[in-house]
């Protein structure tokens, strides 16, 4: 019997996934969570074989900006678990981050139910499970054109931070921050820093 934990901030989706998986004779949903912190706790208590994890998860009190950031903590809590990120947002950047953080799979929520069920079985066996269209898109993107400092400054601009706030956060002068932002915007062919940040985030470069 494969033990499964479902972590999603939407209760209706958690319930629907649990009902679907519990119909299978070899799958057993042993826990559910609505925040990253709750997911870590539930995984520690239940020691599942597979965790279905949403991207857009509130942290619930642990240092994690989203579900992907919580993957290392989940694996520390349940070393035998295999994490599949299941999300509405089929972005190559999310796929790349998820794999770098230790996920074994990445599926979008509009994938056929049969694919999800088979994905859980494959993950429990230690096999990678990745949405095929997203895998192709991720491979076609290539390496980041941004330098380490450009990526750092661009990431710090999230939320509309002022140049002064960014400078304080990354310990650089405001003039240097402006130069890095301008360079990043140019390299990404963006019209402004918000568009540059969106492009870099979608592609997994920040």
C-alpha cells in the first residue's frame, strides 16, 4: 500500500484528490495539509511514500516563500518520501526549482487523472514523473543570461521595492543597483523591471 499526503491550500482540491486516490486499492491518503508548516508536521507524523505538493502554499510559520521552498524541510521530516509538485502554474522555472529542491515529479493540475494516479505509483517506486510538455519547454530555455549579482538584485526588486530598499537588502549602492537592474532588463528584452522579474521567475533564473 502506497501512503500519500496531500498538501494544497485549497480544501476542495485536497478533498477531491483524496477521494480520487482513495478509490485505488493500492493507494492510501494518510494525511492532508493546507500550509507548508502543516505539511512538514503531517509528513513527520505519517512518514508517507509520496507527497503531492502545491506551489502556492502559505508558509504557516516556517521560512518558505512557497511550497517548492518547503521541499527540503518535508524531506528532512520524512526521508523516505517522494515529492510530486502538482500545480496550476505550469512554468519551466517552477519545474527547475522543484527538481533542484529535491522533488521527484512535477505535474499540472489539468493533467488527466490517470496520469496523476500512475505518477503516484511511479514516484513511490523512485521513478521521475514530469509533465512531458513542460519538460520540453524547460530544456529549450537554456542557461540564465543573468550574472549572479543581476539575478540577486532583480529578485530583491520583488514586491515593488524601491532602489534604496533593494540597495539596503543586497548591501550595494543605489547607483550599482540601478546599473544591475538596467543590465538585467536589457538582457531579458523586457520593458521594465517588473517584466524582467516575471520573465526571470517563469524561467527559473531567480
